């Protein structure tokens, strides 16, 4: 990761051309799981995304078809009892793949309430007879690991390969570390995969380490919303999808690796709400913020400055499309790497917005974008500043 400076703009990695799907005999990758794999319709409902909705950007669609069959609110138990697995089995064939990730809803009620979806804890063969309060129907409930093994054995019987993922971590931190599931659902998922001869990706651990690299403030601001510690924004889904792909690449003798693209074609996104959040200065822990020495301050619902300043965020090296959104009565001059003139004397009238874009080629380590303002009064800013980053 490198540091590149920006101010009030959308940052977009210029992607390669996408390729059309052409081969009718391609294998299919089925994704099954809960809302952390596909939230809602999978199109950003409520600005929340599951990693399965963006992971397709990593695959060569000339070689494989991806079907995200995950659905919110389901556990390893209810995905089976609702008949959703039977539907997939009817389509599954030799050469196909199934990636499964459950666990977030498996700790729920076994029989009481309007959403009895819990499974028994562990990976054993124990079972419990219950009468579902909502329907009055009797049901035999098995362990979390038992349901995973059911999916694995079903996939293997069809000639498909199963990959088990431990559940992604929530945005819960203890003593500066992300809370992990290594003593329960991650452990049981690994045991089930090993017992049935399936591939296993410790997604819980991979993602937790990544969050810790980014730092708690960055994760809380850019990957999650303040109201939800389980479901991610688009940027969080992109991070989790990248973790899944990293896990796939690390699997031995897994042919799914051969269907990955050489480079990712998608564009993740995140936003900075300068008006709603406190002014932060850049540090290695946060990965973003105003550079030390910047003279900026807040006045009600906007930030303002009378001097040039930098705002920094960690980005990979590459070419970026930068879109600046300006508001209020001001004039902007912006430079890349503190020297290359990109935007000059862009005037914005009071009460209006101005948008300008340019391509910043080959962003390098410590390549700042410098914002210089000339104004007759404080500049108001939009309450949300959209942005994309890869």
C-alpha cells in the first residue's frame, strides 16, 4: 500500500476491458451463505453489500459462471430446510464448485420466536427434536458442522468441489484486535471441511488481520456503517472478496484458481463525511486523514481553510481517475504529486456544485494531490463525499 493525497474527490482505478461470456460449457461456481455473502438483492440495498456480489470481478467469465445463491437471514440450518440447497443440487454437476460461508445466524433460537434458525453448537452428530413455535411443526436440529458436512457431501456426490469459509468477522474490537471466531464457528468449519475432505479458507482470520492492518478508525469509517457491525459498505465487501480470493490462491490442488483473472476488473468504493466526522490527521493506524500542518477547521456543517492543504489515504500503486466535487463560493487549483497541474482556477458560485475529472497516471509512493483555495468566505461542502478506490 502507498500513500496518495486527495481532497474531496472520487478515486477510481482505471480497469481493463471486460470480456463477454462465450463458452456454454463453462463450470459454475455457486455461492451459498447469508447476508454477508449477498445482502438483500445483491445490488447495494441500504448501501450494504455482501462479498459475493463483488467477487465476480476476480474471475475470468470466459472460463466460469458465477451464481450467488446466498440469501440474508439464513443459517446453515435454514438454507437446507427451506429447500434452497436442493435447488442447487438439481443444477450442480461435475467440474462445478460450491463456496459456503455460514455462521452469523447459527447462534439464534432453535424453536422460539418468528425466526428460529439456530443450529446446535459444534461439529458433532448430536441432534435435538424441537417443535417450532411459529408453525407448530416438529423438526430435528443438527449441529453447525453437521449441516456444513451435508453440503460438502452433496456437492461431492455431484462431482463438484466444495470450499468452506469460516464466517467473516464483525466490526468488534477488543484491546486493539478484531474479535475472532477461532474457538467456535471458525474451528467447527475447519473441522467439518477436514472431516469431509473439502477445501477450507479461514476467512475469519484473513479478514481480521486485514482489518487490523487498516486500523480500527479506517475500518469503522470506510468499511462499515455506524449502525451495523456485521454488514459492510461496498468497500468492506471488496476487502472481504479480496480475502476470499487470497484464500483460493493459497489452496493446494484447487482447480478454481485456474478460473481467476490475472488482475481484478472491479472498482470498490468508500466515502469520507468530512462534515459529520471529527477532523483527523494522517497516521499509519488510520490510513487516511489531513496531513500534519494542514490548517482546517469546522464551522457547523462544513470544513474550511484559507491555505493549501493535503488529505491522504492509502491506495495501491496504479492509474486513477480522480473526480473532484466542489461546493460553495470558492476557486480551486489542484496538483498531483504537488507539482503536476490538474485543475486550475475552477470557480464555484455560492449555492452550486462543480464536478471535474482527470486521470492521475502511475501514482507513486508519497505522491500528493494539493488543494489550493481562493475564496471570499468559508466554503460549504456536501455532507457526503462519494469516492471509489482500488
